C-alpha cells in the first residue's frame, strides 16, 4: 500500500491539497449559512434599509430607491456567494487529476507488457494500482465538492430570489 501511494504522489499531492481547500470552504460556507439563518434574512434587512433610506432621503424618487436597493442586494450576494464557485472548480480539477493519474498508470502497465512481453499480474499491479488510487482520490474530492457547490448555489439562489421579490414589492409600494 505504501509503495502504491508513493508511486502516485505526483497526482495525489495536488488532489490532497484541493481536498483540504474544499473542506475549508465547505466548513466556512456551512457556518456562514448557519449564522445567516439565525440572523435576519437579507430580504428583511433590505426592507429595513428601504425604510431608513426613505426617512433620510424623503425627496428621492423610486429610481433612486431602486438603485440603492439593487446595490445593497449585490453587496449581500457577494457575501452569500463568496467562494462557492471555487468548489465547482476544485471538483473539476480533482476529477481531471484523478483521470490523468489513471491514464499514466495504465500507460505504465502497458509499457510493462510491451517491454517484458509478460502479462503477469504482479508486474502490471503497479500501474493499475496507481490508476485506481488516483481515480479514487480524485472522485473522493470531487463528489463532496460538487455536492456542496450545488447545495450552496441553491441557497444563494433562494436568497437572491427573496431579495428580488422584496425589492419589487418595496418599489411597488413606493409608487402607490
């Protein structure tokens, strides 16, 4: 097992690094969304900000209020979506590194066959084990990264939708 890991280290090291980064992002975003859920919803905060804006700028029209609310929602979305897209990138790169390790492992196995004219399982095992180990590590990083990416993206989309509806409602009330 040790020799198998050592022969695969050029592929496993970057995959391991990617998995550490992905894990850190997943933990940070999970904590962020948990705290966001316990605090006020960004859509409710927009309502409060609209009230404050109206009091402080009584002469401004709906266009100024709309610009203000859109800027505030963009600010919120930057915080909500922070680092989420990195998880998709990590999943793709980890998959490709695993595949690259698979291909090089299979090339090594076929080189043994070519060079020795032998199909002895013991002689082929090194390349095949490299192929399987790098595939497993790549997928082991990619699957949770992709799952978290979709989970956090859906949460961000839900917040964006609620903020958009809130802005529409506030502007409609402003016009009436």
